[in-house]
């Protein structure tokens, strides 16, 4: 069964360092998302991406964040200069159509030290 | 805010019993999706129910939607230890720019 895959599963980084979280969405999907979940808290929307551009972003998604779809398969989230409060589980999701079933990856646990 | 809010926050049941959890939301939606999350793991899609549907089944899962009350319920029948997880509802709406809004979840523990 097709699935969304994310790498790495766990990343530890020093404060101030750049990180890139990678995602391979389901192959025929057109809508891509990043969400995050701070430990013990709700899943929060970060950004949505469609037709090679950001369609919506939250207040969390400030200038330190960027997304890219560098080729036909990968979808990346970059955090330029990580802060302690960026520590969270980051989830990539994709769906074939807006308002369709959204499938999530297993997540990348980011720990900023 | 569009966010769904689950109730109860936590639920502990015996294996074989049914588990019911509820989700309430504030504004009109196009659909509502339920997810399961095992501790520290990814979100597994369980079921999507559209705003013009009242009930949907998938295996041991039964989801209802009452748009007049802005609420949904998820019933897991004949629960198993493997059903131990957190369950989240997520609302989906054109008015919310097509982004899913998640509630805080219900943590279900199934005792053997």
C-alpha cells in the first residue's frame, strides 16, 4: 500500500544549526503539508503546498522555515536556525485532492539541544 | 477556531468492551477525519466522513456525524489491546483553507 515516508526518523541538532527534514509523498498526490506536534500537545498545521507553491502557512511558519519540492518526488522542510522550542515531531502529509483523505508519514522527531 | 475537541481526554476499558469517543467543532466543515496515533509514532488514517454523510463503518470502527450539533463520534467495537492509542479527529473545510485542524485527542487504554 502506498505510504508517505519521512527521513530521518530522529534528528538531534545544536541550537542555531540548519536542519532539513525530508518527505516522499504518495506518488499521485498533489497536495502536500507539514504539521508538527510538540510532546503532549495538539498536532499543529505549519504549511500547505500545491502546484509548486505555498498555498497556506500558519503563524508558526516564519522566515526561519521554508519548503521545497526539488524534484518530482521529494518534499522538504528546512529550518534555518533551530531554536530549543522547535523540538517536536514533524509530520509530512499528502493527499490527491483537497478535502480528500490526508495520509501522514511516521514523522521526524527533532530534538534541538 | 475550527478545531475539533475530543471527549473524553482519556478512556480505560477492558478488552472486548466497546470504546466511544466524541469530537465537537465550531464552524461548518466539508468533512471530518479520524486518526490513530500509537505512542510517539505517526498518524494513521482511520476514516473520513463527509458533511452529507451521517454514519460510516470500517471493520470494527463506526463513525457518526451530526452537523446540526457539530459533533462526531468514533466507536471501536470489541476492543483489543492493540487498539491502545490516542485518537484524533480533524476537521477539514474550504473555509479553513483546506488545512486539517486537530483536536487534543482521546487516549484509549485497553486492558487485557
